[in-house]
């Protein structure tokens, strides 16, 4: 279903960039949705040919509007209403961060000694 006037937050929700419409509106309010490099409000009207830059929680998007979709539809239908112009380096942010990603767990056999190694070390130190 297409509409004459369509809000940015509703459009981004309907093409499945955001999971909820309120999340799309919050992103607009936070300045994470831009049109021609300028942050826009959630109530701004969407026109065919507009290019939006969206910084979501998981990734960055660059979307060109090819049609207006007012209601949320299946992904296979929603992709017909936009062209994804996202640069390749922004498609998978985990690739660039993976080398410096720290899980908080230490690697095996590095760092603190195991219980057995600690006993051996204590025995060695007490032989003096």
C-alpha cells in the first residue's frame, strides 16, 4: 500500500531498517537519521529519490527511496521500496573490530597458572 505523504519514522520501520516505529522515531530524535548530511525529524515527509543515512544499533545504512511503503510487509516485499547504497566497509562492522574484540575471558594456558602449575611452583619455591 502506498501513501501520498509518509513520515520518515514510519517509512524506515516499514522497510525493516528498525524493529519498531518508536525506535525509528528515537533514532531521528537522536540525530542518527540524516538526509543530505543534515539530521531530520521523525515527522519529515519522505519523497521518492531521497537518500537517507541511518546509523542503527547494529550497522550503518545508506538507503535510496524508490517507492513509498506505509505498512510493514514481509522482507521480500519491503526490499522493493528502496535501494541499499551502503558502502562495503559499513556492511559488516564485526569484521573490522574482530581483531581487537575482547571477550573478557583469558586465553587458555596464558596468564594465571592453573592449580597444578601453582602447586608445582609452590613445591619448587619451598625446596630452598
